[in-house]
C-alpha cells in the first residue's frame, strides 16, 4: 500500500512538472532539433559555410592557374624564341650542330657486390 502511494505521488509530481513547464520543454526540444539535428541544422549550416569558403579559395587558385596557362599558350603560339626554349628545356630538342647532355640529380643506386666482383 505504501509503494502505491509513493508511485501515485511521483506520477502526480511528474504530471504537474509537465503541465507547468510544457512550453519550456517544447522550446528546449525545438532548439535541440533546429540547432544540432538534421540536414538543415545550424551546425550543418556553419560546416557548409566553411566548405564554401574553402571552395571559393580553390576556384580562385584554379582561375589564376588557368590565366597563367592561357598566357603561356599564347606565348608559345606567337613567339618562336619561347617555343624553341621550351622545346630545348623540357623536351631535350637540339639544333643540328649540337649535342644534348642530360644530367640527373638523382642519387645513383649502390652496386651490389657478388662473389669475386669488385667495383672500381
């Protein structure tokens, strides 16, 4: 009998709390849903804003790179000296009376000694 009274009092206390604070509870639930949950939450909005600023910086970099490439292409199409320089530097072309020596900056691979062989 005593436990029934305690459960009854607890139930009425909980119902009273809900009746008195129903607007506060709904407001708190709404703030949680709008602020943190879902695709359109404030947190998702802030993440998207940061991503947009990163993408705008990337677009600006690509535009600058495109502009530089267009200028270089124009120079290669119009200036013979630039074309010859690029052909010699990047593609190792040579004139008829020249020899081209390509020097490597790579470290040479150590030679393995086997048996009675020696490296001089």
